[in-house]
C-alpha cells in the first residue's frame, strides 16, 4: 500500500516504519497515525515479518501530536471522534514486537508513541519530553500513565509539570530506554536487535510479550500464574522440543513456529 506520511520497508524479517513528515518534525496528525496503524496491521498479518521497528529522522522521532491540526478543535470534536483513542488501541494490540528507534526529539505524543512500543533504543542525541503543559493541556496518549510506570512518580511529575526534556543518558538511567547508541549507529543497532528477535520462535516471542505486558494490568500473583500457564503451554509446541533438543545437541535451534 502507498503511504503519504510514512515509509515502510520490509527487509528480511524486519518491517521498518519510518515517520516521514520532515517539515513538521514528524508531528503526529490523524493521517500519519492512521497510516502507522495500517502499516502495523499489515506487518502483524505478514508471515514474513517477525519484528517491527518504528523510527523517525535524525532530528526528530516525532515532536508531538500536530498542534496545528488540534488547535481549533472543541471538546465536542475531541470527545465525539475519541481523538487518537482508536489509534492508541491499535498500536497496543499489535502482537509482534515493536522496537522504537529514537533519534532527536520524542516529545508529547512522540514520547508516548515510543513508550507504546515494546522497548526503546535511543540515539545519543535523543530528547524525551511531555511538554503539553506549555500548551495549556496535558499528555493524552499515555504520558501520565506510561511515563510514570517507566521512570516513577517523581520524575514523571517533574517532566509533565515543568515540560522539561530528558536527554538520552538520563532516559537510560531512569529506565525509559533500554540502551543508548551513537546516533549514526541507531538503525544498525535496532536492526541487529530486531534480527535477533526474528530468529526466535514466533510462538514464544508473542507469549513473552503478552506475559511482560500483563504485569502492567494485574496483581503479582495473577501475573505469575499467567506467566506459568504460558510457560506450561509452550511445552505443547514443536519449537520447545527443537529449542531444548538443540541445546542438548550443541547446535543452533531451527524454529518453525509450530
Ligand atoms: N505540531 C505541529 N507542527 C510542529 C510540531 C508539532 N508538535 N513540532 C514542530 N512543528 C513544526 C513547526 O511548527 C515548524 O513548522 P514551520 O516551519 O511551518 O513553522 C517545524 O515543525 C520545525 O519546527 P521548529 O522551527 O519549531 O524547530 P526547532 O528546531 O526550532 O524546535 C522543537 C524544535 C523544540 C521540537 C519545537 O518544534 C517544539 O517545541 N515543538 C512542539 C513540541 C510540543 O509541544 N509537543 C507536544 C505537542 S501536544 C501533544 O503531543 C499531545 C499528545 C496527545 C494527543 C492525543 C490526544 C488523545
């Protein structure tokens, strides 16, 4: 499918979705987020794709929701369209792993989009922030909820109330990103991580993603039970026999998603 605001490439087993509104620092408008959702659905349904990367440019992952698109809207407009509600749900329902490869600004909705991914690899020039307070609003795509879970209440309050940015080093120290790499190597590192994930059994990959995500939604005892049952269930797959057999035979596993 042809897109206007994103560029999608599928290479080997990795789909890369590049946000592409350079004149607006990849600000997220309805068209762009709709296209991201469509591309995610296509990647999820494409048997060839085993991992997804969302990225932007060297200057901006995304500088937030598109202020020009939102500025004139009324409460009724926002409420009746459930502004970005559907898009947030679609991204969250993607079953395959999504890596956010973030260089430059990841602000407001841009930071929130990165946090909706499964993990974030940051370039050393990345800047994260929830500056909506400067616009007379608050984060609306998960910033008050996900950022708080990532970095804790004190830092999330500091970021959301002052609107200050966090650099890559602070983001890694605070647990917002999984690793920081030199900006020039960002895509190489993200692809290497995606290819590593693509080598695994898709069954255990999806089960693992579901088990980690459930930890945000439930109690510890329920989460442990969910994890244990998923672990038990994987013993009904050929890939478990192959993975453990390969270990004992001192060879690499050849998973077949069965
Ligand atoms: N929306 C629209 N256009 C933008 C945005 C944006 N968020 N960010 C940058 N742009 C545009 C600028 O208007 C400018 O366009 P033009 O040349 O036509 O004037 C172009 O991108 C380049 O930007 P700058 O000239 O400002 O570039 P600088 O390098 O000087 O500054 C900054 C870069 C610091 C990133 C600056 O552009 C900035 O502060 N941007 C806004 C950041 C921001 O406030 N983000 C939060 C937006 S609100 C939000 O994300 C809410 C999310 C929840 C929505 C979901 C609701 C349910």
